[in-house]
């Protein structure tokens, strides 16, 4: 499944999520905030979109079909592109693991305004902002639900 939304002056996000309901909800929310979003439900399709597209951020789930979000993150981080990758997961990783290919781990459930803040921080860092992506780290959110 691939779906590109309306053109936007804000950043272009690749969203890789196996759960079609969560995918549609996240896409709608991000588009509502003005992002351009390309969606896929499969990690290998996500990798192909990454290789042939121009993205400012990749948001992925861990358990995507064909290749995992972890493997997708590892491949992206080993590429010449400097695209931040964030993992959205319900698993408790605690602190961001040292061997993680992710710039941030976003714990579910989360309030959308905090996801938007994380997205903005990661994109700003990539574009020469003052925050370091690793300083964003894990976003342990307890209030609200997606």
C-alpha cells in the first residue's frame, strides 16, 4: 500500500506501519499539521520508497512485514543520506539502546502534540538546528492516547 497525500510546504515523512488503522490515523494527523506523508505497510516497500524519494524523516513500527523496522533503520543509517529515523512502538525499551539505529523511540500510547514536537525536533536537527537528535532520545509518554 502506498499513499501520497497533498503537497505541503512542511517536511515529507515516510510512515511505515503494519497496522492499517494506526497508519491511517497517523497519516491523517500528520497531514492535518501540514506534513506531506507517504505511507507503506511493508518494511521492504518502505526501503524502496526511501531509496527513490526525498524524505525529511522516517517513522516506522518495529514489526513490519518482509524486513523489520529495526533493519530498515539500520539500512537508512548506513546510507549516505542523513535522514532521521524514529521508531514508534508499544514495547518498553527503557533508555535508547546503544546499538539502536533510531534517532528517537516514541512509546505508545502518546498524545499527538508530543509526537508533533518530536517530529519537529528531529527534522530541525537534520536541517542544521541546534538540538541533537540523540538528545531527544526516548519519548516516554504516559498521558493521552493515540
